[in-house]
């Protein structure tokens, strides 16, 4: 099958003998330097991608906060003003009633005017609950939605 003009390739096992394989000092130094450079580039790439992903998540959270701040989230002033105001009397309160405002943690004084939320009957200082309801639509304690029926 072979012609006289073509030479056949003869594979000799002696060519790939690893008995004489040696790594000399300068070659080992180059291998260590190359490995260090690859490791350094890998670490830099990892830190760069981590920094970019954090800045993107920070940017998206800032945009979400700005969207939330631009849209009114709480109740309107008329609804807040229509909440029932009661006079706090310690003698009329039962044992399960708290004696302090859950928003400011200040205690209620006898004969002090407090606002009571209609659905859950929790009550707070008027100023405290007004500030809360400007940005929220629920009770600070039980998260029941505040719904005020308009006076007829």
C-alpha cells in the first residue's frame, strides 16, 4: 500500500520517555510567576464582578426608594382627620389595654386626647398616629388596614 516515494511514519516509544524530564530552577520560577499572574487576574475579575453587582443592586434599591417616596403611600389628610378622638381614662381601660403609645413609647396621661383606629381599637397620641398614617395605611401594632367610613 505504501509507494516507494512515500515515507511511512514510525512511532517510537523512546521519544516520549519521561525518565529524562527535568524542571530546572529558571523554568520553575517562570511557572510560579505564570501561576501567580493567572491567580491575580482571577481574583481581580471576581472582585470587579462583585463590585459591579453590588453597585447595580444599590442603584436599583435607590430607584425603588425614590419611586416609593414619590408615590403617596399613606392615607389622605381628610381620612386621618376623620379618625375618632377619645379622652383617655385609666379607670375605663381593661387589663389588656396598653398604657403607652406604641409609636413614641410615651405614656398616656389621664384625660389626654388620643386617636383610636376604628377596625382594631388600638389608640395612640394624635400627633404620633397622624405622622404614621401619612406614610402607612395600617395600624402600627396589628397591621390591620385603617378604613374610616365617611360621616353621613
